[in-house]
C-alpha cells in the first residue's frame, strides 16, 4: 500500500484526529510511521497529550504490537537553521509574503521522509502520514511543486520539484478525504476528488468521521408517525416514568420525545442521502464512530483499531 | 489522562425522583455570564464593520451572511464580504456566482429601507488591482506578466488574508455601505489576517529583503544578472530544510514587486488601524466542542492583545431539549425496563419484534409465550411490543441528547471560566443545512433570541 498517506477534509471534520488514528493504525505490529502536521496548530501534540512538538522528528506514541509513531511539526521552534532563517526574515517571507514557498518546503520534507533510508538501505519510516490542508486547498498544496517545476524550467530547482511530484503522483501516495454525513462536507469531498483527479493526484479513500449510532431505524420512525400518543404515554408510564393520564409526567414527556424523534428522522434521512452521494463517488468508504465522550488518547487508539478492522491497506 | 473531567454525575441524576418532576433546568447549572445581544449591535449606526472569525467548520460564513441579512432587513445598507473558496455564501444566498464586486441580493425584506449586497473575494483580481494601483503602467504590466506572480496571485494559501484585508479597506473607503460584514478565511492559523501586516513589516525590515533587493537595484529590472548574488548565503540555511530551492523565483518576484512594497505596507497598516477603530466589532464564532472553543479562547486572547474590539462569542449548534426534567440516567433505566421482555421474546425468533403484519400468523406461538403479562390478542401484543420498542428508542435518543447537552455545557463552562467577560449568543442547532434566505433569516432569529432578561434558555417551543 501507499507509503505516503495524505489526509485532507473540510475544516471541522476531524482530519487531524483521523491522521493521528491512521498513523497509529499503520504503526501497529512493529512498523514505524511519521506523522507530519502542516497547519502548525499543535493539534497532534494535544491529541497525543504531549508537550508542544519542536521542529524535529520525535517519538510520540507506541502502537499496539510494538510499532512507533513519530511526529514532526514544521515551522515551529526550529533549530539552528530555523533561527538563521528567522533572523533573515525568511520565515516571515515564506509564511506570509510568498506562502507558496511554505507549501514547497512542507511537501518537499514529507517526500524526503518517504524516501529516506538508513545505512542498511531500509526505509527509515514504513509510512508517512500527512495532516494536510483542508480540501479546498489540498490540490494546490500538493501541486505546488508542479508550478515550481513550470517556473524553473531547468536546473536543480526544477529537478527537485519534479522529484517531489514524482512521489506525489505515484502509487506511493494516497490522498484520503475525511468527511461528515452532512451536505457541505460531502459536497466539498466530491469537488476535492474532481480536483485531485484533474491534477492526476492519487485519490485514496473517503473516511466518514463521527458517524452517529442508529438509535431508531426506519420501522421505528414509521411507527413514531402512526402511533397514538396515548400508547407511548402508557408505555412510558409502564417503564416507571409517572402517570400516563393527561398532565402526568409520562404524558407530558410524549410530545418532547416525539419531537426529538422528528429531528432525528430529518437527520437520519439527510445522512442516508449523503451516504448515497458518497457511495456514488465510487471510492472505498471507511466509517469512524462518534465517540460519545469526546476525543482523548484512549479514543484515538479506539479509532485506530477501528481503522485496522475495516482494513487500511 | 484526559483533560476532560470524567462525566460528573449530572446534578439531576443524584436528585430524588420527585425533583425530576420539576423543570429544574439543571443542565444550565452555572451562571451563563453576559449575553451577547445581536440586534442592538446591528442597529447601532456606529457599528460599521463586523468581523466574524473562528476555526473552520463552525458556521462562520453562515453566521456572517445571517447577520448581514438581519441588519439589512432592519434597515441598514449592508455588504457581506466572504472569502471562502467553497462559495458557500453564494449558495446560501441563492446567487450562482459572486465576483469581485458587491452584488445586490434580491428577495430580502426591504420595508425598513435596508439593502443587502454580497461579494466573494477574487484573490487574483484583488491582487491585480493593487498592482495596478501602486505601480506605473509599464511596471504593472511587467509584474502581471511574471510567471511567479501569476502563480502566487492565483491563490497560494495565505495571500487570502492580505487580500481580504485589502478588500475590506477598499470597501470601507468607498463609503457606500453603512455596515460591512466580513467572513475571515479558513486559515491554518485563524488570525493570520491580523499577523499579515506585521509579518509584512518585519519582512520588509529584515535582512532578507536587503539581500534580495540589492542585486535588483544594481541590475535594474528583474533579470538574470543577480541570480548568484546572495544565493550561497541563503542556500546554506534553506538547504538544511530542503536543499537549495526556488530562490530564483523569489528573487524575480521580489525584484518585480520592488516598488509596491511601500504601498502594501502603508495600506496594511491602515487596515490594521481600521480593525482597532471603535466602529469595528469582532465576533468569534464557535461550536460547543472542545477544539472549536479552545480555538475561540485563543482568538479572544489574541484580539485582546492586539487591542481589537471584541463584541462577543457566537456559539452555533447548541442543542436543547424540551424534556430536560428527564435525566439521561433515568431515561436509560426506563429504556432497559421496556426492553427486558424482548430478551424473552427473542427465543421465539426476531420476526415478531418488527411491526411487520405478515409475521403475525407464524410468530403467534412465540408471541403467546411472552403474552402472560399482557391481556389481549397476539396481534395487539405485537403492536404493544413494537410500541414499547419505539418508546425505548425514544428514551435512548433522549438520553443521548441529554448527554450531549451536559457535554456541551461542560465545554462551554470551561470557556466561561476562562473568559467570564465575553458575552455569548447561542444559536440552537438546526437539523439540516442552510441554503437560502429563509434559512439565513431563521439563523438570524435564533441569534437574536438571546436576551438578557432570559439568559437561561431560548427554547424551541413550537
């Protein structure tokens, strides 16, 4: 399977979480993965509950079966070279005046990590997982070296840019898109796939994140519309929730509970529709559950094992 | 392990059952702090600019559009500036394509005499306009034709922030609108638009620019002559990151842009001051989720550090329930009560569980096994059982809702504890997406429903 796994998605879909879970999942059973964060928000450090990451490749987690996850945060507390660049104003330049340069550095670094070998000729990292920019920007981000190669038509710059693009456009790379079962993220996913394909970048999987459990199925929802209110009141009362008569607690609960069922039904229908849209995109789908108690390190391992079970290769 | 406290038992859960009968509103336990009242802000003629900022995916664009619409329908002449490349505002306003000039939005309620205009930022066009405004004609043509400039201005990440602020300055200078609502770019660092002018300044004062500019000044026009000057010094440092890269393009670009930097900086500084001016109000937009609120807290702190006037926090997608008197724990216990008979029933096969009429005959034996407690025909029992199953589902759904409510409340409390001074407007969650003016109007109503006299809850009583 591809050794460079790029994870993108609309803002708010949890792509940092999915990247981290994927890095853990890929590291399982003795593999070594590098997780690269490009947005500079220290989201990975927070997820793994470690201190802010320096600009170096640092081991941040041990995967089940002995694998290791390393993480790299670019443009944050860089070492000597970074300080020199900073003094020159080059960081300011790269991050603001010509931000495309930043993308050049980031993609270049990730591809370098993919190709890096140790003295015995083995790859240093089995997999590199990149927490990439959001869907709206990811194609341009990954393609920045194509632009560079077009600008510098010969010479070392050209060659370097081409080498990076060769990795990014090969089967060594897979770009995954994280989405939610909501209209906007699904639309962005569809648009993103079109753009990636037009740029000849290899599209991997669609990962549906934060999938809510099915509590009421279609039969329940149909019944909720047909059932007499008194029957529900009686049932609530039978479960020990007060009187079913008019004004009793059970009776007063019926309307609010049925209203919540209506909202659920609306969402249920929307989710089904969006799942249909995603299925039509013809890419493998993976689904990760919404963790009821929010995201933490234990949850991350849970998502990683979920990914392994569903198959990540 | 987690910074999230394990779910402390909900206040209502430990209360005696009798307390459950009262609407204690226990999920709104802590003092909610000051309330952000949107209408006075929109109606105040002194409010000239509203900037919506926040992390991605929290409904920033929708909020900006909803505020713009509401202000217009309350009589103001409004322009909404959106930057988002997904063109969500265009969709939600029913406009197919927004270009770099504001377009009047049709279909708004204009009895109060207001107008709504909207525009989508076209970065390249804005960049080109700046070049044309700041360089003489020959120079401008040279810059516009430079391939590196073309790549850059077409929208490398980050130029958005500049261009958004530039456009804001332009719109303000035209003085055609009495309110400008700005939706900020979905930046990697959401306050990049604040940093942009400063970074530009620090870059202009830095040594790099001198290194890059010196040969340009010697060599005159951007050409090939100076390419090796300063190169060795730079490649050493950059090479450690990547290997010598792209300097030619940078130098060409910088040299070509030479005459423009001064103007750039002046304008960036002016826009920065405009943001600090009393007529500007920042709204931080978030959802009641840990990451979004952590980002929001960061915004609040940064805005304070930059002397930017914060009006408050818009908290989107807040869930409510009309049955808060029933705690999650009790709902779950009741659901289990209802589901118990099903365990017995499953011996006879699952067919009877579902409300499917064609299984009545075949499953009557299993149904009668379980019918000891219920008087009535097998069919009626079957019906009862599926009602019970539905009721159990309703209760589980409610339990999930209540757990969500208390999680949202905890998250919000943590924010309030850190920033008790920040006024908050809550917007009740919508089941679906906002597509049109009707939806935006609804969001606006929900935004404005936050009033000081009733801070506890704005309920969705039908």
